[in-house]
């Protein structure tokens, strides 16, 4: 049997449960992966609570999770790019990665670099490809000034570093406790809060919003061209301003995932890990994520025993 997260109705973390299910079987173009680690993401909270029902409705019983990394245990008859035993990372479009086993199309996978650890590999997909798409949408160039809101979060931290690697001067909006860490990755920190517009410099060329809550309006107020504002969360404000909303859907490509995996594996980008939880502690993991003060990613380890509880991880 295989453990899998399920929920039967919209609600808070209390609707989540873990049940034993039969391992899924791959179709001709699919691959069955034994999951080692799987990330959790803010969008999954919104889906589970029903806030995104109009955009991404759930069907019940629903599984959960997109990110994962693991080992191939079976391949469909037409799959030639992967073999049993391969170490891979990838994504599920079917809300099913929070489980011991996941089956996905072969084109949703990429080989895991040897230098990339399981935890970062398992938590990479949503944050990695979303950050890539968001930065690509605003097209930063050498010498420009780019502002990133939520710059210490999973998506924001990666987006800030991608923009930095493009040669831009990056200003990261985050809590004051993240000031030292942001400086360590080459980002100029600025604390969120009162008078933020007055504390930001003039001449901002592009704005990447990973947090919501008024940052699109702030970017417009700063005079940023709407074609160079991208939000991954505030769709209403983007529609009003004419800003972009490119995120995980625009970046869902195995080549983009492979690029991000190698950037992290070889240290050109840092993916901070806030904590690691066993699957049985999934309610605690989402409760921590919902507080919206984590630095980087929270990841589930399918290899941790239930008794392990929260494992703090170094950024």
C-alpha cells in the first residue's frame, strides 16, 4: 500500500487526512515514481480552502501536491527517456505528489543532478519555475533596478537571485529579520511596513510581486510600466493595472526545471529550506506555511518517521 494525502471538502488543515491506497499504475507515456521528498506551496492552501474554486476547482476526494523528487520504480511501454532506478524531480498536474508514489507523464520529469540534495529537489518545481517565469516576464537587464516583494519566500528568494544574475540591482522587500540573509545573496533589503513607497528609490524599472496585498498598486504608484510588473498572486490588481500574471503555468517545462535544478546544484542560486516535516505532520507543515513568515521552502520528507516531527533546516 501507499500513503496519500486526501481531503473530501474545502476547509482548513483539519480536512486533511492520510490514507492507504494502492500505488497508481503508469499508462504507456507515464512514469511511476517512489517519492523521497515533496514541497508544499501557498497556492495549495488556497485551493484546499476553496478560495481558488472558480480558477482551479477541486473534485472530491482530492489529493494534494505538485512538487516531488524520487526514484523511478516503473515506466510505461512507450517511455524511453527514463528507466527503473533513475533519480528524478518533477511535478504532478493532478494534485497527487503528497504520497509515497506518484504517476506522471514522462515529460513532467527531469533527471536529478547528483549535486542536488533530495530536500531541495523535492521542493523545487513550483517555486523554481514560477520564479523563472516571473523574472522572464519583466525582462531585467544589466544596471536596472528590480523590486521583489516577499523576497525571502520560496518564489521571491529565487526570483531575486535570477534577476541579480541577469545583472540587475535587486531590492528585496521582506521582514527585517531577513536583512542579513538577503544581503548575503546580493540583494538590497528593505523592510515592509509604513511609508514603504517613500523608502524605495526612484527609478524602479521592474517589479515582481510574490506576496499580494497591494504591491501591484505600489508598483504603479512608483511609475513602473505595467508591462514590467508581474504578480503571481494578485490577479485582480493585475487586471486593473494591465500588469502581467506569469507564474507556474507559464514556466511548467522540464527544460526550465532542469535549468533551475542545475543552478541550485552548483551554487549559482541558493534555495533556502525553512523546515522539513514527515508526511504524518502535514497539518503542522501547512500551519507553519500559512503564517507567511518562512524563509524559503517547507518540504515533506517521505523517509522521515512519523515521530520525527518538525526538522529545522539550514538556509
